[in-house]
């Protein structure tokens, strides 16, 4: 069995966010960062590494927004061998000053190399933090399957995504793959 780690993005995922709802309903574990508002890649990588290495079983990463970039960077570390799969939702374009705030610049440049574990990217056509063509390029570079979420905004509470059952179905598919 794989352990599911919830990886919120910039600002954390508050009440009503699908990550929080999944954590509460399915018993998943959130990786809590010390600094949500002024994220630093090195600190976020260290915290994720602590949680992955402490897990007695392989992990499945469920990332939103900035945390998708975290997963792309983490994939280059030795601990990536303990990752069974990843669900990357609404990846933020940390390389684009037009689409993401200056606070996330330490996550640039975004690694665009194949990820060493099965990955699904869910992206919206009208996400303010990434153009859909760029999210498609991320998925291709990472060797991930892309799920087109249509005109869904940033796939968060503000865009009307509470429980996000479509995302949970994708996660369940990844968990089945991880068990197999």
C-alpha cells in the first residue's frame, strides 16, 4: 500500500479546498511547510524529503499549483525512488513573471525532464497561473498523462472546486497502478 502525501502550493490549501477535503475524508497526510507565503525551494525540498524518508511504504504525491514544481525538482533527488506515482493539479508556471508572483521565483527554472514515476497532470484551459499550452508542454516533458480540465480556473475553491471528484478518480487510478 502507498502512503498519500498532500502537497499544497503557495499559501497552503485552506478549508473547503479539495486537498483538505481529501485529507479529511481519506486520511491522507499533508506535508506542512514552515513558510507558506514566502516559499523557498530548498526548505520545501528538505521538508518533503523528511516526510518521504520517514514513510515506511512508498508514497504517492498529490500536488497543487506551486507544489507541482516542487515535485519536478524532487524527482531529481535520490528519494524520488520512494515515489510510486504523482498527481499534479494546476501546475504553476514558475518561470513566467506574467503568471506567478515573485515570491515563487526560487522554484525556477522548472525542470522539464521525464519524471521517474507514473504521473498525471490535470490542467485547466483558463488557469491564471499557467497557459494551457505551457501546462501541456510540462506534461509532455515529464512523460505524464495530461487531463484537460476544460475551462476550470485554477482548480481550487475560488474556481468552484470543493471535493473535486474527477481529480479523486484520477488519484484512485494512480493508487491502483502503485499497488500493481
